[in-house]
């Protein structure tokens, strides 16, 4: 139970970090 919760949190954090990186890189590219 704890392991799945940690995995979900890490996945959500990774997706959020990837999304923020994409948003931050878009203005720089254009």
C-alpha cells in the first residue's frame, strides 16, 4: 500500500516537473 502511494506521488511529481520544464523551454525556443 505504501509502495504504490509513493510510486503514484513520484509519477505525479515527475509529470509535473516535465510539464513545467516544457512550459519553461517553449518561450526560450520561440
